[in-house]
C-alpha cells in the first residue's frame, strides 16, 4: 500500500444517504480475484442504463468531475454487506478521500486497509463541502481540510492515521514486529508431537 499523500482537487458530490455496498459495486461484478479492475463497475446501476449507455443525470458521468479524488456523500455510507470490493472499486476509480457524516463500521475499517481516508464530519459541514465549487485540500498529517473560505479540522484515531501515512497494510504492520515474533519463536517451548 502506498503512503497517503495530501490530496487536492474538486469534490464529487454524491447527495445520497444509506448508500450500500451493492450500490457501490453490484454483486454481479464480484468475480474478479484481484483488487484492481473494479473501478469501471463503481455505482454501475446509477451510471449506466439497461443498454450500457451512460446516464446523463448521474454525477460521475459529468466531465467536470473527471479525475476527482474526493467523494463527499451522505450519512451511513458503505452500509449493507461487508464486501471489501466496494472499497476496491472506489480506490480503483481514483477516490482517495471519502467525506460523510457517518460510515458503516466494516466499510470504514476496509477503507484504512486499502489506503482510502474516510472522514466523518457533521451534516452541515458535509453539505457545505458538497456545494463547494473550488478545489479543496485534505492534509492528513495536520488533520485539516482547506477550502477557499475555511479550514476544517477532522478527528482520526492515531493508529489509523499512522497506517495511512506510512502505507501499512495488515501484512506490513505484522512485519513491524518481526524481531519480536522471531524472538518469541526461538524462546518458545513447543512440545513435540512425536
């Protein structure tokens, strides 16, 4: 996993609440075994009609949001099933930051395991960010979001912050304790089964 860098750019506003993981990436696209390749299926049923044509009234199909790395959305984002594919689809599409009033617990945890920063803010602040037309900047180290008119502080658990800043997935976190694990194995008295 790559270390998290400061993110700047326009926000993509998704003004919906209770967006579940099946809406983020529908179940028929869960056949891939790797983490990449899911971006093209992100919000598939909202982005495309039954003939595979882009729907003009869906935000991701508006060219002004091309390349946006910041998704600002409604309450309870990522609810539903615990599929990690939803986070993979968001990351593969290009999102690095998701801002919402709240997230489903498992989805929230999966974001950190895959290098996405989920930020919980109050609804009034989220609404103002959804209407922000100018680029914003997200600084994880200083825990701030800067807009053209304000600086917003956000809270984050110090361990989760470290994971993102250092790009530590579960395996990399374990390897930080390799010396202690080796020492334990060396000193451990495991009875022989023979």
